[in-house]
C-alpha cells in the first residue's frame, strides 16, 4: 500500500512503505557520521580516520562492483575512459572533504559540523550558476539563498574567533566540495555506473591516505569505542549507506530520494546532543530553521504543467525536479545519484 509523498520542490507522488523505510534508514546512516568522526578523532589521527573509512568501504564494495562489471559488461572500460574526471570527483567528494571534516571535528562539536554541511544545497545553486548553469533564479530562489546564507552566518559567527575559526572554514570548504563534485559527476561521468565508480573512488581515497595514516598510526590500540566508531564509519556510513541509497533511488525515484538531505542535519544534532552531551541552544535551533528554509526555497522548482510528462533529470543545478525513472533490472547510472542540486551528504 502506497502513501502520498510530501510536496517537496513541486514534486508529488506515491511512495511505497519500503520506500519510506529506506528513506528513514538514509536519514540515519548519513546523519550519524559526524558523531562517529568526533569519537574517532579523539584517539586516532585524521589520516587514520579517513583511511579506515575509505579502505573498509572499498573492501566491501569492490567485490560487488567487480561482479556487477562482469554481468553488465563494459563498466570497467567506462571507468578507464573517464579516469580524469573520476579522479577529480574522488578528490572533491571523498579525499579532500573527509580529511577536512575530520580535522574540523577535532575542535567543533559534531552537531555544529552537521548543521554547517546543511548549506550544501544552497552552495550547489550558486556553483551551478557560476559554472555555466543557464536556469534563471526566481525571486523565491534568491530569497532562499539569502535566508540560507543568513542561517550559516548566525551559526558560524560565535565560533569565528580563536582556534575555532579555522575549523569553521574547513567545514565550509567541505560543503563547497560536496556542492561542486556533483557538477563533475553529472557533466562528465553521467555514463559511468554508480557502484563501480564509488568503489573506485573509495579505493583511490584509501591509497592516497595510506602513507599519512602509516606515518601517524597510533602507538597503542585505540579503545573499543574508537574502533567501533571507525568500523561504523566504513561499514554503516559508507558501504551500507551507498547500497541503501541505490535501493531508495530504484524504489522512490531520484528527486524523492534526495529529500533526506534536509533531514540529516537534524539527525546530526540529535546524535551529538544525545550521545556526546553537546549543547542545543536557541542559536542552533534558529540557524537550522533558516538553513532548512533557505535550502528548500533555493532548490525549489515549479511543478511541470499537467500532461507534460515526467521531468527528466538534467545537469546538476539545472533545477529538474521530476523523478527520473530507474530500471529495476540494472543498477542506476551515476546521473541518478548526482544530478540533483541537493546531492547526498556523507
């Protein structure tokens, strides 16, 4: 039995119970990495955290990607043909932002990091426009940009003094990377299968972070709490999350699948408050409301006229709001993952 989806960004449709379950799982598994990163960086170095996450994720996804390549045929050739944009995507989606985020959480609460990352949809609209996007920004979307950026300013202002200022800049750079990477994916990697590409990016990230991880390897075994956080980052927040995300796209369509992006910051705040006793203040609540409202308005697109057919998925930042049909018989292409301005935040 299906229930009606909320009208988000001018998109309305039926979502199955399975779709809602997958949606709830995604809200959780990509809302809690900030908690696990905060726990891990308390005992091991930033390179070890990033290496562990990428290596564990790659070890789980690589066998699945190889099997998928054998069944589909030509998928590994697609990776080789697009190796330059693939490396750029891996750098902006995984290698650089995961390092910056882990470094920032040495000084910032996990909840604050999660809320600052919530600015990704807003930054996506700006970067898409500045890099060749042709869609006109309506007054409503301009208002969303202003409101969302005001929320970021309210949130970051108290920490723009002392050592925390660098950490805030690091998180905002992470948000910029997350907003820019989908542009490369949608414009240069649209024909590359998502599962092999993700496994390749994680493998590349593990190779890049291996030398600094070995140089800063802990002299003694970390506590079970830290080891559990590292394992959870790799298994739950990376490998498992990606597989659930693909299933969600197949079940609910791309646009509806991306709505969880707006819920992740609330999960990050709740996890930080509940498990790490991080503060929840009026400033945090107000800034979250501003960022969420700004994101929704900035990424809002008008509903297609009746009878015009479902809107297809266009390049990142193009504002196409209609769900893209994804075959249940073959894995979705990368366009299904990255063509929405609100690309999933890890």
